[in-house]
């Protein structure tokens, strides 16, 4: 088994690779929305995302770690974590079937806020009144984005909001597994569980991509998923997490670009305004957490 690679002080490179990872995550959503518009079933698109991810993960990690990459020290928690990631992806892709990519991306920005709340009962973390207020402010940003009282409201927003909750559970369980599981095991398990669970549901009503472009996007979505997560892991080995966390908010720029160029949809003033509120509250929570930990 290959030893764990040591941390290195490459802050600038780490930030650059993290931005690359965020861009690749945007490519996942863009590819998913494109395939859904092209008529592929939602579950099949999710399957392509994880099957491709699994292939890349096995090609990368098996030569390095052999069968050790397949063995989990906490299989029940690892399985539950993988199911949460799968559920979040399904819900997010369903939301993308109806909503602009900038809107779903903005709602996803509330994940750090929800993780902060879930960490209290699940991880026993103490959250002060200032961060609780920041959480409330962040949720007000969600209300601005979704406008449940107005004409802009769409029921598919519930898919996106539920996706945030399930994804937050995934991240909390990832924290629980920190120091227990290697990155290789987590990458292989999360993609393998999703692929195995979805296969029986997609095999009967399988729909092949209809043209070369669809084939490229269909094959690329899994590649984007795997390389995005590998890039994020590499970035965290090169730079402190406290420096990398804000890089996720660059995704709104990438999502807006993809929405305009690929789908000819522009972000609304409510998406931009609510997004600014969510980002501000998320950055405050990040800053408070860094201060409490002495970062």
C-alpha cells in the first residue's frame, strides 16, 4: 500500500487547483442539465455521473493502493454517507430539469450554513449566538432567491432545498470519517455504492445518447465528477482549508457563465441579491470558525 502523501506548502497552487475543482463541479451541473434537456432520463444521467466517477477512481487509486482502496474501516457509516451523496445528486439533477443553473447553484451555497446547524446535534459542536444569527441571515437569502410568495416560485425549488439538507448530512458524515478512511476509499465507495444502487433502475429503460455531442457530454459528466473531487483533495493537501473554503463561492461566476453561454439564461436580480446575502453569511460563519480554531 502506498503511504499517505504529505501536506505541502503550495498555497497559491492550492487555491488555483481549488478554483479548477469548482469549475469542474459547475461542469457536472451544466452537463446534467444539457443531458436532461436532450431527453435522457434523470436517473440515467445520475448513473453516468457516478459510473464514470467510479471508473476514473479505480484507474487512479487501484495502482496506488491496491485492494486497500476498497476496504472501509466503517462500512455502515460509509454506505450511509454514499447514499446521502447519491440522494443529493438525484434531487439536484431533478431541480436542474426545471430551474436555471445559477438558481440551483445559489441555493447550494447554503450547505455550509446547514452543516453548521447539523454539527450541533451530530458532532457535538458548540455554535455561538453570532453564528446562529448568521445562519438566520443566510436563510433569509434563500427566501430572496426562491420567493415562495411570488410568481418566480417554482415547486422544483423544493428539490434543490432538500438536496442541500441531504448534502449537508453527507458533509457531516465526511467529517465523522476524517482520520478513519483514506480519500481513495471514500472516492471509490461513494461512486461504487451509487452505481450499484442505480443500475437495476436504469438498465431496463436505458436510452442511448442520440448524437456525438450527447455522447461526449454523457461520458464527460463522470470524468468531471472524479477529477473535480481529486482536484479538491489535492488542493487541501497544498493549502489550508480555511483559505480554500471561500473559493466555492466562485461557482456563482462559473454557473452564470454556463447559464448564459450554454442555455441562454441570465441570472435574475433576486438570484444575485439573495446570493450576495447567502455568501456574506457563509463567509462570516467561515471567519468565526477560523477565529475560534485559532486560524
